[in-house]
């Protein structure tokens, strides 16, 4: 969770301080963010507590694969239209998967609420992106970066909370 948070926050900070990105820069930055998020999501499937090979773990892996693929495409074909459409598609599908996992694992996974919130942010970002295609790279990166900052803060808080709770549980087990 903390690695995913770091990826999102670095991308979000980049978008905040980049005054006039080019289309190529937007492709590299946005594509790199999607690609890195997808890879981190794929890497974390086994660490979520989902049973390996189960439908939920496959769904989370598919979300990571979609983000990885859209990240590669956005990087290789930098244009406002490609960025707006593919980023919206990737974030929307991954967000829908996370919302579904959050709803179906409520009460069974400590990540359920975080998946729902992160999925809602992804869906919201995906819904907004197409409206900003005509405004250029700065606007598109701003929308994507805003969603990344919100997600990054969410995942950082979740990761730190779980780390803190794990320490408390291990201290109780020792006593």
C-alpha cells in the first residue's frame, strides 16, 4: 500500500509543479504513472489476503494488467485524445474492480473500505478526464494528478494504519 501511495504522490506532485507540459511529457508522465501503478497492483495481489487463483485475486490482477497496458499505450502514443480516452478507460476499469472487491469483501478484508474509496476516486477521475481533452496536457495531467493525490493520501493512511495496528497486535501477542 505504501509503495502504491508513493507512486501516486510522486505523480501528483509532478503534475502540481509542472507549469506547461508537452504532449510527449504528458505521455511519459501519465503513462509512467499508470504503468507503475499497474505493476504495483500486480505485485501486491498476493499480499492482499485474497486466495491465489480465486476470482477476486484474478480481478485485481486484471485491473493491474489493464493499468499496465494503458500506461504503455499512453507512453508510446502521446496525444491529448489518447491520454484522455485510455487513461479514463484504465482508471475506470481498475476503479470498478476495486469498488466491486470492496463491496464483496466488506467485513472479510481490512482493505474493503480502502478499495471502495480508491475505486470511487478512480471512477471519478475516469468520468472527468474526457471533458478535459480539448484543454490540453496541463488540464489532463491536472485531473489525473488530482485523483492520484487523493488516492495516494488514502493509500498512505491505510498503509500506515495497518502497520500501526500490526505492531499493536504483535505487542499484545508477546505479552
